[in-house]
């Protein structure tokens, strides 16, 4: 799990530096996972969120449209 957590954290940092935010879709693309596996990607994002490494851009957004940035962003 630590490798995936670190990979997600680095992905969100790179996207943030590029002026973007992490989304379920961007992470699926990064890991080469089909859209049908969006639930497993959501669980990974939730784990990293609970680790306090990332935060939502707007916590009031519907889950489908949620975007994340590094905790320091």
C-alpha cells in the first residue's frame, strides 16, 4: 500500500505544479486502469486523503467531480 500511496501523492504534486488537480480520471489514466475500476481508484484516493497527504479543492463538490491537491497547496 505504501508504494501506491507514494505514487498517488507524487501524481497529485506533479499535477498541482502543472496547474491541475488530481481526479479519479487522471489517476486511472496514470495507472492504466479501465473506467470500470473507478471504485478501486476512489478507495485509493480515500486512503491517501485519510493519510492527510492530499485535500479536496472544494469539499462541497459532488463526489463525481471531486478534485484534490497536495495538503500544502
